[in-house]
């Protein structure tokens, strides 16, 4: 079945540590996105990528980094510069053509130890 | 800065009743999406509204878009318990390929027997 796989489902970070969240899709989508969701709030865009080897900052990119070396993969690194990383992280993908909905993975819940 | 406001943020209703969720946004856009999220889960695409006057219906849910008023509505008819979830609207402001979504805060719907 085609879909978006995020791993791990739960992740714990120690102070000063970088952690990487995985996102893989087999939908043949060109565009991929990372969102952060805090309790009781909507989603906020961290980074997005329309094509391989290219990505743009979203609304809350500080303290995060991404890479897009393969069409299927868009990993997100939460760096130690992100002082409040505890949140639910959702990855999404879509076709590059306009008017197509984004499809979401099941998310990774990140907590601080 | 684009603002997307939903109201109400919390909605408790009885089975069988009708209600409307409102989504107002502050910039010009003719593309709006509605998503559903169950607790701790990912987002599921419900409706894609692509022009002024667009109306889409699926089961007990009907969504509409008025781009001149910058308003979308999600109408619930004869609510059932299975509709309990959080509903998000998202406005697309990407002018070229792909999409860039700004989400509302979400409306947490609880349908009581």
C-alpha cells in the first residue's frame, strides 16, 4: 500500500542532543512537508521541499534542519538550538500540481528527558 | 501575516443536531482544505475547495467556500458519535506549484448520545 511512514513513533531527547525524525513516502509525490503540532493547537509549517535537493523554510524553521537527497525521503533534525522541542511532528507529501491535498504520516511524538 | 481563525474552538453537541463550523482567513486565496484528526492520530483529508462558491458533501458533512468573504463553513447534519474529532481548515497560499498551507487552530467536536 502506498503511504507515508514516519519513525520512530515516540522519541526522547536529552539536553544538548540532536535527534533526527524519519519520513519516507512511496506515493511518488514530489513535494514533502514537516509540521509541528502543540497540544490543542493547529499545525505550523517547519520546512517544505518541492523537489529533490531543494527546500524552503516555513514559519518556524529556527532550531530545525532538513535534507532532501532522495525523492522518497525528507528527514528532519531537531537540533539542540530548538529549546522547546516537545511536540507532535507530522510529515506530509503531495503532488507538485496545484489543488492536490497533502497526505499525512502518523506522526512522531518527541519529548525531552 | 496570514491568519486563519476557526470558531468555535470547542463544540459539544447532541446526536441528531445540526451545527456549523466557521473558518475565516485574512488573505486572498481560492484554495481551502478541510481535515479531520482523531486523538493522537494523523490528519485525514475531507474536502478540497478550489473556487468561489465551491460546495462539497460527504455523508453528514458539507463544506463551502466564499472567497470574497474569505470564509469557509463546515456544516454537520444530524450528528452521530463517530463524527467526534478535531476538524481543521487550511488555506493554501502557494501561487506556483505545490502547496503551502496555513492551518486554523482546529475545532474539537464532541457528539454526545
